[in-house]
């Protein structure tokens, strides 16, 4: 039974539809790549009530599947090539659709409305058929009930995500992961950070996990995240995305260059370089040119824009991890603020969406976060705690791993149970949903704005996640044997002038 027949039987009522939203959605898909990435998986051809809109969406979807650009011209050419241009209302109608776009930012909401209208139409159609057949005395009622139930379930299965999986499928998937892990001689099941002790505790950052990296200002959150992104992209050839809502892309690139070339950041900014430093700059930063680090410095980024961009990066570059600097600068969108009414609930929405994004793309997502001032007013060592997470307890709840950066030296603690604290930083793993917690001590080189393993390690040891033998160090942890490493290299080209060795805040 068609929609027209069903609605004629029901007094000729107009079928549920939203043609104006259909036009707005199709126009947005052709104008905005972010809207396309956000909505293409949410929509189905039959959601569109007008037949010509179904034809246009089918052409858009085909272009998307073939990784072709989607715009007014490519859609028109695709329809012309398939012989469906007239069925779509002609080239003028396609052009006209782009003038109906109100705001591509609300594409998910519009898509939801179209799906609801479609479900309503289907329910009316199936119910009308069922009523008509039920009045027919020749109908097998049991068979009618079975068919009706099956058709209603089809609507549910097609339009709502399945939340359950047979245990057999899950056991098989888990066994495959175990087998893959057993084949990794380095014990690394996830994306390695490049920091050996940290990777030993986490076994790398795993797909579908949300990691929160929190600290008070000036502790080095961005420097630590950039150091990990650098290690992943250069040492382990893992493409990563870095979203910076605070610093510009050039500023982040400057920090990466400073750490790689081992030239203080203030000297780079001023351009006051010695000849040997220019050689260092040229030779040591070559690896950055080929590194697959994708930096986005869009300010006031909303969670929906982030999701769309990450989907696109995953599709085109197969990114293996996402970094966000930092969570409190993100927005859940004006609609969310109006609904929730306060910042704490908005942060809760953002953290839940980040967790959902990590599961959807199957990659780890690391979001940096500020800690409250309670750390500063606390006595003793001033080590951060989970209760210090700023603005929302949902951050702790949604996160799979919560890590803090703690620098005893910052609080005038010159020595602790690990030894001298000068130039050292502790990574405190306060929550680890699938593993142990603990503390990892790293070296923090402030003038280069980078974190390092506390010992010198070779590239081979770094790649194989192996620590040097204990006899390479004295009782104080000072290396007695120095070996070369891209991440820990401390040598320099023969100086052609005096080299400054003071600490330069950067």
C-alpha cells in the first residue's frame, strides 16, 4: 500500500513531512563538508518525502562513497551521467536548494526530524494496511500479526542503532584482540606514547578510550601532549590530529621545532640564531615535514564541529589518535546551553560526546583539562586529585584514563623519594579503567617545551619498548653510557659561539 492510498483511507490527511527541512538538508550537504560528514550516516534515501529529493540524496551518497567532492556542480554532473537529472527536478532545482540553507550547524537536528517524519509515515502506512487486512475475514490473523510485528521491527532496526551483540560475536572479537596482543613482542596493544614507563602501565592508548590529561596552568599540558603526538607520528608512524582552541597552529609548530632542533623557543621567535643553530634547525626538523600531525586551531570549536572534522580526518588520513587542547574551551553548541542552562552540564555533555566519538571512530581521544584552584590552597605536596577536576564530575566518570602532570620543583620541593626534582615531572595516573594506576617520572626541558624519558634510550629500544640495562646507570640514575636517540638526543653540532645554558621559560 502506498502512502497516498493509506492517507486517502484515513480521510485524506496530509502525510507527515518536512519538505522545507529536506531542502535545507540537501543544500547543506552540497555546501558544507562538515555537514556532509556529520549527517551522511544519519540519513537514508527514504527519509525524504519528495521523490526528486530521494534522487538527489542518492547521487550525493554515491559521490561520498567514491570519495569524490560533493557540491552543486558534481551532484548535477552525477545526475546527468546517471540519466536522473530530470527526475531530480533539473539543474535549476539543485541550484535552488542551496539557497534554502538556514544553518548547517543544526544538520543533526534536521536529520532527526526527517527520520521521525519517515517513521510516522511508515507507522501510518503499516497500521492502515493491518486494519484493512484485519477487516478481511479471509485473512489469517496469526499470519497477519506475525507480518505486522516483523515490519514494525524492520523500522526499528533500520532507524535505531543496535545496542546489543550476541555473546559469541563478542567472544570472537575479544579472542582476536588477545591473539593480536600476543603477537606484539613489545606488549603494546594500543597507540604508544613513546614514554616507556607510561606505556608499560597503559600498554598504549587503546581504541575507544577517553583519556583526560589535567593539570594546573604552567605545568606543561600542551608540551606533554605535543611530545606524545610527536613520538606517535615520527617514531611510530601513527597519524594524529591535534585540535588547539588556545594556541595557533604556528605557535604549536614553533614548539615542535624548538623541541626537535633543541633551540630555545624565545631564540626562534627573535630569529637570533648562531650559524651552528641554523644548521641544527635545518637538519633536525626535516622529520617534522613528513610527520602526519594534523593541526586544527579553530577557536570556539563546538563538539559537533569536532566530530565532523574527526570523521573526515579518519576517512582521508586514518588518524590513530585525537588530542584536544583543551576541554573547557570547547562548546556544546548554543542549543545545548539553552537546554542545560549551566556550564557544568555543558561540560558533561562535551565529555560524553568525546567518549562517544572515541567509540565511534575506534581511536583513543585525549582531552586536556584544567584543574581547580583547590590544588594551590592544599597543604603538603599539592599533588592533584580526581576531586580537583574542574567544572564537572562527569569528566572523571566518562574518562577511561585520568592523568595529572605534577612538577614538585614548581612548589619549591627540591627533593622527594625519587631523588632530585630539578627539571623533572611526574605523570600521575589516578584512574585507569582497564589497568593499574601509578606514577611515572619524566624529564621536562622547559626551554625546549618538551618531555623526555628520564634515561637515554636508543631508537631501537624506543620502538621495542625496552629500557636500557640497569648497569648503564649509577645509583642516582645518572647515565654512565650515553647512546643516541631522536627523542632524547642531547648532543649538538660543534658550537661556533657560546651556547646559552640558562633555563628559558617557554
